[in-house]
C-alpha cells in the first residue's frame, strides 16, 4: 500500500504567512499609488457610465496586474520548494489582471457614489458592484491557481473556494479596520485617501495576514498525486530532490 506524504510542513507555514504578508502589503501600496495617480484626473469629472467603465477597466486592470505579480511572486517563492508551481506567478498575475478589468468596468457603471467616477446610481449600485466584485476577485485568481495545482496534487478542486474565503475575510476585515479605525477612531487617514498608497498598504497588511491564516489549513492538507499505475513514481509525482537521482 502506498502512503501519501504531505507537501508542506512548519517551515512552509512560516514562508506562506510571510509571503502573503509581504506580497499583499507591498502590492497594496503599489496598487494604491498607481490607481490614485492614474484615476485622480477623472474624479468627479467623468459622469458617463460607458466612459467610466472604459477608464476604470483599463486603469484598474493595469494596477491589478502589478498587484497580482507581487502577490504571485511572493507566494511562488514560498511554494517552490514543495510544489512544482512554475506557472503559479503568471497564473496569479493573469487572474488579478482579469479581475481588475471586470471589477473596474462594474465600478464605472454602478458605483459612482464610491469611486467618484461615473453615474451615481445610489446604494443599490454599490451593493451590486461590491457583491459581484468580491466574487470575481475571489474566484478568478484562485481558479487559475487551481489549474496549476491540479496537475500534480490530489483533491485541490476546493482551492478556488478556499481562496475566495481567504480574500473575503482578509479584504473585509482589512477595509473595516483601516476605513473605520484609521479614519473615524485614530483620524490618521481621511475618506479621500481611498485609494492611496498609505491607505492600501495597511489594508494589504491585514489582508495578507488573514488570507495566509485562512488558506493555510487547506494548503497543508494538499497531497502529491499518486504515481502512474504499474510502477515507480514518474517525474511528475516523484518528490523534489529525487527527480534526477540515478536508479540503483
């Protein structure tokens, strides 16, 4: 009987937590700075839904591409010793880039009250954009990551759901803590500071920590795929470090 071995351990937990903290923190700062610089000329100037959707889709797509590259790169550094995830970085980057385009377009059409770009359609528009945006942001990066993991690991079909849960918890708590705590309690930030580097670096720090904590238990249970029937492990399933070892 063949025994499966976990792909991750305590050292991997430290790397995973640190990777998400660093990736989301730096990524949040860069996203906030780039998004503010690119979007500020349009604040309270563009009122057309079509124009707002086009502008926000293009600019948010660019900002999210940078964010995804930083998050994906940091996560890849944490995973590469245990999982052959060479495509993790481009998959994560593409997932966040596509999410940025979709969420930007939705925000331009429905969330003028919040983004100050596009038509003001009230609270209902904000709720629609927020719910749809959370689903897109949560599921797209995780789904593309799943395409990378499924080729070498067993029972990873739930990874998009785990990623969604981690991002919903992370961003939800992050925005509540920073928007309410730093604006209303501490008065270190103003509502006008969203988006900006100094606001989103804090959101990123909270989000990365919580995302790492929520996703880790599921990641720790990932197992290598069983070897092909009828013989020794293949190059795809052989543990790292043994792939090029000569046969006795």
